C-alpha cells in the first residue's frame, strides 16, 4: 500500500492543464502592463500586437519514464519534467478539437490562436474566426505589419 494516497495526485492533475493555460495568459499580459501606465485593453496602445498560442494538442499519453525519478512522481505536477494529466483532462485542454498531440485529428495538429491588436483587427472583440492559419504565416504577417523586410543574406 502506498504511503500517500494516489487520489490527491489525481485531483491535482485535473487542474494542471487549465491552470497552465491561465498562467500563460496572465504572464503574456504582464510585460505589456508593466511597460504601460494604461491597461492592456486601453485604446492608448492600439498598435501593440499580442499573439498567444500553444503547442499542438493536449498530451494524453501516460508517462511511464520518470527520467530516473521514482515512477510514482511522474504524474505529480510538481515533478519538473514530462507531466501527464491523462486522457480526460487532455481532452478538456484540447476543447473544441478532437483527439490529442501526436494524432492527425484537429486536436493533434491544430491550436487556437488568441490575437489582441486594437488597431489592426477588423473583427468584433471577443469574436471567433474559424479561418485556419499556419504557423509560418506569423512571420510573414509580422514583417508585413511592421514594414520590415526579410533578410536577403543569411548571417551565422
């Protein structure tokens, strides 16, 4: 019988994926707010573009290798390595997409992109645009909106 019940570990797992996303979003706004005397949604900075996206898909694979650590710790959110939060919570983390990382369903190859750009977006704030994009589109878009040119010569 384990010295510690597995139930508390299972309970913390369900909070890991949403907490990670919330913390990432909170952290994304922090540098913006720290460099401004106004709130990030204030129209005083309409040309600031903020993009937020994550890696493709939630991880549903159970972790069996604890990287040399005791295997009981692999699903512990405090474990500094690969964390598995199980199929159910990977599904919740992937909503509205189907399936998970390493699979060719939308949940494995797609990720939502959250964009904040008051001066550039012509859509209603808070709206959802179902148009698919491609990660490499971000570079060309950043160059276009900034007026910068892509380097014609590669420097090592």
